[in-house]
């Protein structure tokens, strides 16, 4: 009797479809030129409107904006918050979406958390002021800049489905 059950199980096992093993996700590094283009696009789509609103809605014009020490800081801080929200929720800003690239956690491949995205933005500001960190991707195979190395993030190309 147990022989019949064993044979039926063996036959079922032979005829069953093999289970597809989940392949690890292959990440394709985004070209550095796309990253620069995406950054410029974000400057025009997000940062320029923020500066315009601060200058002409909250202040009396460009002279007041230039005389203020708080206004440029407020603009950069607001841009950083918007940037972090977009990266943590979607993994992309409008510029990154236009060039089909995404910022992910280097270990898990998931979107960055909000606080890691804020830290990445702060490190980007530091990297941009020193300029040294912006040249690192030219010498690395994974194209990581200094702020990506410090934050554990990775900029990858989004595969079309």
C-alpha cells in the first residue's frame, strides 16, 4: 500500500513543472553622463521654481533675495527635502525618471529610506563643494561618487519591461 503512494508521488514529481529559482537582480550601473543630465534637469524642474517662489512671492524681488542670508539656505533645504521624499518614495526624481535611472540601496536594491536620502543629499553638497568626490566615478567600475560610497547608495539604469 505505501508502495502505491510512493510511486504516485514519484510520478507527480516527474510531471510537475520545475520551480523557477528566483534569480538575483542584476543591477546595471547608470552612465555618469545620464546622472549629470538628470541633475541639470532637476535643477530646472525643482530648484528654479523654488527660488522663483521664494524671490517673488515671499520676498520683494531679487535685491531682497541677494541681501538675505536665509533665503538661499531655505531654497536649498526645501530642495533637499523634496529630493529626499522623491528618492525614498519612488527612487527617482523627475530628471532621473527622464533618463531612466534610479537610486537604490547598494546592499538590498530597494529604495533609500528618507533619512538616508537626506544624508545622501547633504553628502552631495559636501562632495560638490570639494569637487574631488565628483571625479571618483571616472575611476571606479561601479560608477559610485563619494556621496554614494558614504551613504551606501547606487545609481542604476532602470530596465524596460
